[in-house]
C-alpha cells in the first residue's frame, strides 16, 4: 500500500502552517516549524508570487496532508462529495472527518492522525463489537468504536487512557474515558472542524 515516508515537518513547512502531524511535539518548543517555517528546498526561503491556481492547489494539498489521505483517495472523496446533496466543499470535509482513523484521533486515543492510522491498521480497535483494521471506514451515527480488550492492557493504551479525559472532543462524539469507547451520536458539521480551511478553493480546483 502506498504511503508518504518523508519527514512530517517537511509537509508543514511546504504548506506554511502547522498540520499537527506529530501530536504533542507540534505544540511544544521542540516543534521544527517554529524554528524553520520556510518551504523546504534550496529556494524555499525565496519569496514567490502565488497565482490563483497555486492557492487552490496548496489548499487541496494542505487538507489532504492534514487528514493523511493520498492523492487518488482524496479525488474519490471529492467525487463522493459532489454526488451528495448540499455544498460539495462541506460534504468533502465531513467525509474526511468520518474516517475511522480521524475518529480515533478525535476521541483522544492517539496523539496524531498518523498514529491513529497505525493503531487501526494493527487492529487495536473494534467497530460495533467487530475487530477492524481499515482506517478509511466511514463511521455513521450509532456506531461504537472501542479499544480491544487485549490492547487495553498495554502500557501505550494505559497512557492514552489517562490523557483521553483532557482531550477536547467534538460534540458529535460521545466518548467514555473510563471504558475507552466512543459513540457517534450525530453526523459531523462544518462548524466542528477547528482547522482553518478554505474548501471553496478545492472545489474551484476540481471544477477546472
């Protein structure tokens, strides 16, 4: 399976903003972006004029990297969003929010979406009582996500469980910190996404 294997901080520098790809490190003094925020490469520090297409492309890349989705899969999400009723840009972001790896991160059982994806791939979670290992599953209201009984005994999940209570969770996720479970009580809304995104630029890019 294809995946990005480069440095996470390089992605933040390329997009010119923090994408919070490394969990707690991104909010600490160790964050590389705070010390070197110029774009990567030999001419990264040079000022470049960005046109309309460049702004649209960068916004798409920023969102794609924020959620940890590869190019082809992102295009498929856009096609799904376009077929749904409502505004395509909002539909796209809601689909990305519904990904299982994002939900695991949102409920506080991973320090980053990248880590959440890895934990799901290693089958540490169940969905409605069944073991799952597919990060791209789209959750829906009524679904229950839980840490597997066997995994709860590990030092990693004991630490995450202690930190879970302090995580600010969106209102569409009803998390039980003690049982390490979360129930989807509603569909996510555009207002639940606290990251600065101009989704209309992405719609304009795909509409060309």
